[in-house]
C-alpha cells in the first residue's frame, strides 16, 4: 500500500484500528519530502525528529485505549502565517526571521485535539500577499504554484502530506489549489477562527484547507469549524456536519448555474473553451446565468478594502522595515494610506447588498460554477498568478471550493470553482462531491 496515495480518511481509520502506526505513516511522508523537496521547496520549517515524536505519542495513546480524534496520527501541513508554539512562524518575510510564538493558533489547537501530527510549516508568499516564496509547482517546476498558500497546495499535490491548512484574503486557497491540481476549500467567512493568524483584514481574511478529495477537505474542515470569541467576526452557529453531507448523496440532482462574472474577459481562450465543454458534459444539470449589475463594482470595492486594511494592519511592519518589503507590498500599503474613509465605508457597506443579490439568485440554484483562475498556472516564478476569479467570492465571504476536473493542453490542471451562498457549506461540499462522481474524478 502506498500511504502517500491513501486518503486522509483512510489513513485515520488504519491508524485508529492499529493496522498501521502513525509513526510509519509520518516516516513515509517525511521520506517523500526528502525525495522531492529540492525540486518543490514547499516547506518553511520541517523538524523530522519532532514530527516523529508527535507520531509516537499518538501511537502510545492508541495503545493505552484513549479516546482518539478523527485525525488521529494523520500528518497535516500548516501555512507559515499561522502560529505554532513548537515551530517558528516567519510570515514569509525577513522581518520575522526566527520568530517563535508562545502559543498555538486556534486552528492548530483544534487539529491537535483531533489527533493530527503537525508535520511542519509550509511556505507562504511574503506576508501572505503577492511576492512569491521559493515553492515551485509540482506539476511543472517551471510554473508558479500560485499563492499565497503556495507551500500548502504544492505539498498536498506532491504527496508530501495528505492535508494542509492555508488562508485566503483574495484567492490564496482556491488559486494555488487550482494551479497545483488539488481540492481547495474556503468556507463561509466566520466559520473558522483566525485567532493566532497574521491579520490582514477582518472583512476579508478567511481560513481554508487543501486535500486530495472533497471528502478529505470535509473531514478536516469539520474539525476546524466552531465558535471562538477571540475572533470578532464569529457568531454562534450550529456545526454543519460537512463529512456527513459529503457521504450523503443528494436527494435530487443539484441545480447548477454557470456564471461568467464581470471578469470573464480576463479568462484565456483555453479556459473559455474548457468551461464550454464542461457545461456540455453536465448537460441539463447546468444553466447559464449573469450576475446582477451590482457585481460590476465588486472587484473595485475589494481593492479599496484590501489596500486600506493593509495600511492599517501592516503599519508597524511598514514603519520598522519598509525598505525590506517587496515593492508590490510597499506600494499597496502606501495606496491604502490614501484611501478616504467614505470610500472605505461605501465599499464595506456594499458587501451585505452583494450577498442579498446573490441569495436572491441562488433561490433557483444550489451552487454557481466559474473558473478558479484565468487559466492554468502561468510559466515563471516571479508571480503567483491572478486571483481575480476569486475576488468576488472572498469579498462576499461565501463558501467556495475548487475541483481539479479540467486539464489544459499543456497537461497542467485547471480548477472548476464551485460557490454557494453564505452558510451553505454543507450543501456546497455535497454538490462538489456529486460533481467529482459525475466527472469520474479519482484522486
């Protein structure tokens, strides 16, 4: 059995039943990393001995008959803007080189409670923005893996780890997942705590997961969902039982709408043709719709919020070391300093109106589908590619997932992004799993 090609759910069952040890699983993934890291460069921090000790501890717990979590003994990668008390968190910048948090972020605590082995920290773009890190796309090392959760996406795609955690403030989960050919799931804004994670924008920052399948994405997301009073945008909500939704076939064929969105003209010709063919394969299951006129200004509204919030939340970093920031980040912060308050407030107030329009549209449909990116991963490593096909959904805070269902003529993966209304995470994943089956996808 090739453990690196085994689903996270199956690994958990094998470990909990004693058919394989967590130490064996962890060593297998570490060996895989050893064989590929020189090419892929997905890891910012990896302590082999510490990972093995966590796995041994998990095995001792099983032997003692202790209650085991759903991720017991399963390795997970953590984006290097998420605090870990036992590993450095460097945010992809020399300004935080060697910085060691004193406690875990909320998501890391939840993973540990579920029994996961925190394998290491994955590479991020500088301060989770546009300036790329060292990671290469495992599908073709001459192409970008996307960003800013580049290491998390690449590590899962390369079989270095079965699950990884990332964040999205624009397209930083969906885009790299699409470029690297894995599943990337960004839940509804306010469903996963951001306590202990680099703060860019309370309105835009969201946590997401990377996995080889929708079922595995649901498995880990189930463990991360939950109210945390330390995150100001969270409200009490009933956990949606994501894995159960994925395992339950829809009672009726889902109603799917394909939307080009106002940025459709930015899609390359191959993407347009691929989605036309994709719609034909789905046949009567999909209809074509246009987003309401209010969405025409959504990308501009996002940009105003992002720039102003960067100026606010990176002010101390800018004061301490503006000369050591990338030009693109420095210019974004400076642009944010000039954003008038009334423009920021107008942009922020547009968010609930966008969601109201989207909710009205989705009364007739379960989900929308749209490209995850303008095309496959661009050649070169100086850019992480455009996130523009994710911007509207991040601004609205709605759940979105990308599925590696299409392939470009060059052999690179192309993601199909599936979107639902706020709070409809379970239905989104159920339809995404249905699409996997309908399209004959196998991880």
